[in-house]
C-alpha cells in the first residue's frame, strides 16, 4: 500500500489496509486491485473518510466467493467501510455508458492493494459529454425530490441537508470533468473547480462557490431550501451551456 492519500486520518488508512489484506486472503488471485475512490479522495472532504468508499476489482466473483467476501468484510463494514465490487469486464466495457464515473475513478483514486485497474482505460470525449449531460439533468430533479421528502417531517431536515451535500459533491465532479472535456485544467478545491467552470461557460457560479466554502468551513447548510436556490439555477445554466456546445460541435462534424 502506498502513501498517496496522506490527508486521511491514520485510523482510516489502517482500516483500509486491513480490509484490503482481508479481501486478498478471501479472493486470492481473483482480486486485481483495491482502490479508494469517492469523497475521501478529496483533501477538503477528509471528514467524509469516516465512511470510505472502496472498489474491489476482481476478475470474477462466483456467488460462493461473494458470500465468503461478505463475511470477511463484515467487521470493516461495521466500522464504516463501504465496499463495492466491479469486474475487469465492467471496467473494460463500461467506458462508454459509465464514462463520467470511470473518468472520476481514473482521475482520483488511491491504489491500496494489487494492480491499478484504470491504467488502460480510455474515455472518449463524446461519451464523456453525454454522461455529463445525463448527470446534470438528473441532479436537479433528484435534489428537489430529496429536499422535499427530507424536510417534510416537521423539525427533521437531516435528510435534506445530506441531499445538498451529495448534490454539491456530484456537481464538483461534473465540473471537474466538464473542464477536462473542454480541454482545461481543473483546480484542486471544489469551489475553485465550480468557479472555473462558471468562467469557462459564462455562468454565474458565485452562489454555489459560497455554499461550498461555507460547507468546508462550517459544515452543511442549515437551510436546504435556500441551498436549492443557489444550486438549481447554476445546474440549469450549465446543462443548457453543455447542450449548446454539443449541438455546435455536432454541426461542425
């Protein structure tokens, strides 16, 4: 295990190392690699490392092996680990329909054990643009509905606050890879990434940047509905701009 994710708490790194070793013992040569992905790969979201998302990349996973792996990882799941299993075929054949997800995994992951499964992955620009637009068009709808349901019980809006956090995380990922699709380098911090995308597409990113800075300094917004008022206009404007760019480039082919 290398020391690439130096911002992680020591106990998280130790948990990941033990879980990877246990997965190797359970799966043997069928295990290609264990990689950390998701929110914990962002230094500014280190608090999210309490529930690290880990990909177990396998050659194959028969049902009997899946059951054995589940038993092996149960103690680590109890401590917050969120394991996901993907096969090498999923990665090789999924670069078109899961272009955004694979692009994010390839760009930001930490190899804990085994071989890097993303070295040969190539994402085509057209596939990336389509999955970016798909993500954007679904993001606003899901956020509205989650905030609606989360704020419905009187005095209980924790679910709505989490919906805002999840939407901002997803938006930062979309912004990063939209900048890449546009041929631009993405900054490190989420607020800077969103600001750079706003500048590139001539969209006002100020309210979303402020929300991200607030979340980094003080935690999630206490008013999820007010957060919607900042996020949704930006999402709608970026979606329109990305769609227009696709139409223009399609016409040039």
